[in-house]
């Protein structure tokens, strides 16, 4: 009798699921669907699609969200993030369900550009990789050392977010293919490089990335231009700043101190606004400023000026990213030049040839 009483309730619950499923247009749910446990453990099973439309430009769609409700998926970043997350979760959980072994991922700092500034750890990881996913700024001399499959993220201002999502997708795909992935990042992965964010993102999928440090352009840039960021009696502290924060927000500048060196990354595109902010922040207009463009590469250039005239100098010299801006008395401490402009000889290669160094680090084949 109890079972008979339950039948209408069961039919009602099933019809709810059916209508939720039917509500999704076929092009959203697609034929490629899987059963996944969604939301909290008490949340019932639901159908959802496994193939997201990353970077789609065909308007808003409806897809089931993680808590089983239907959400709109259009073209803004939050919605794309949802799709990427969904995709990676789908790809990785499918793989785990079929008891497939995941590959590994190592975030590797590539240094500022000169291959001589790679660490031995970085070079070994590059040689051992099946897939290298590099950022656009990694120098072509370093890319030339890569023998494995190589993918380069095209992170340009305004589309960095999409490129980042594409990187996560490549990571997920490489992981399920069991590949040893090197995520090659300019400078140091944890200095304004989203390295921490990538570690957190990968953890969501149960993957713990190894991280190999690199020489940051924040230190190598000034050094290549002959600027010691600390110097007794001149600079007793260094502050590393970004000129561009999350979602293109503008971070505050550090408070003025006469014995402080400020190193700004990602700021040359808004040099005028930066110098205005420094002036408003109480920095004397005579404070020395150095800009090092493409530090440690054969195209390295340096200009020196002051907060007052650096904008004009940079415009005359057509200074472009990637550049490091150094503000403080340390800029001139080793400079004998009276002229503001100074073009520095490119960083000199070490005595050991790159080829022999590279051979020394190749896996022995054990
Ligand atoms: C996304 S940040 C990455 C920083 C990197 N993680 C590091 O530690 O150098 C990119 C910025 O780094 C700086 N940069 C990187 N390589 C550089 C180079 N070779 N010369 C000058 N600036 C560089 C520029 O300010 C550029 O806009």
C-alpha cells in the first residue's frame, strides 16, 4: 500500500528533472552529456553538458549551474570562468572515473629573457617536459631550447583573461593525456605572474603544481642597467609594485621615503599617470627615474631621467613594454653619465656556451 502511495510522488520528482532537462535547448545540453554529482552531497544527480563553449561569441545560453539552477552563460568574464571551470572539472573527472592517471605540472620561472639567466632546475624541467605552455613574453632564445610540444598563450592587454582560461584548458587536456607539463612563465612565477592563482586553480582539480623560481625582471632589469636597488646610504628598502591591478584597477603608489627604491612592472603604458601620481604623493620632481626596456635581451635599452622629464624622454625614445621602471636615488648611484639618455650594452653571456650547458642538463635517459 505504501509503495502505491509513493508512485505519484516519484512521478512528480521525475517530471521535475525531465522538465529541467527539456528546458535546456539541445545546442546547450548537446549530445555529449554526463552524470555528475553537483553541489552539496545532498544535491541530487543532474545532467549537464561536458563540452563548454569557450570564447563563444554567439550570445547568451542557459546551462545548469553547480547548484543545479540554470544560469545564463554569455560572453563576460565571470561566465567564461564558469565554463572553463566546468570544462576542466568535466575533463578531469571523466578521466578519473575511468581510473586514468593524470600527468604532472610544474610552474617554471624563465627569468627576464637571457637564457643564461634560466636556473638549472628550469632547464632540466624544460628538457624533461612533454608539453611546454609558455607566456607570450618568454624570449625566443629561451623558446628555442624547447624540444617538446609548445603552446604559447597570446596574452595581450584586454584579452589576458581569455588567454588565461585557454591556458587552464590546455593544462587540463595535457594532464588527462598523462603529460609532464611545464608552465613556463616570464621572470619569477610568483612575482606579478599569476603563479599563485594558477596553483590555486589547479588545486580545485586535485592537482598540486610544483613551482621552480625564476629571476624576476624586477631585480634583473635594474641590475642589467647598472642600478643597485639597495645601496648603503642611498637606498635601504625596495618596493615592488605593479602599475596595473586586477581587472585593470590602478594600485596606490607607496608612500615617499628618500631612501627607498620603487620598481614598477606593467606600468610603462601609463607612465604619465604614474608620474602624476608620484608627484601628488609627495615625491620630489627631481627624483631619478630609470626605465629598462626588454632587459637582458639583445634589444635592451635604458633611459634615465627624473619624475619631471621621464615622460618626454620615454616618448622621444619610443619606449615600449615590457619595461621596468625604477624610481629613487639608487638609479644614478653607479651612473657616471651626465646625459639623461643611456643605452646599455646587452647583458653579456656567461663563459659557458649555452649549447654545452643545455647538453649538461639533458636527462641521461635512465
Ligand atoms: C606579467 S608581469 C610578469 C613579471 C614576471 N613574473 C617577473 O618576475 O619578471 C610582466 C611585466 O614584467 C616586466 N618584464 C618582464 N620581462 C621583462 C624584461 N625582459 N625587461 C623589462 N621588463 C620586463 C614588464 O614590466 C612586464 O610588463
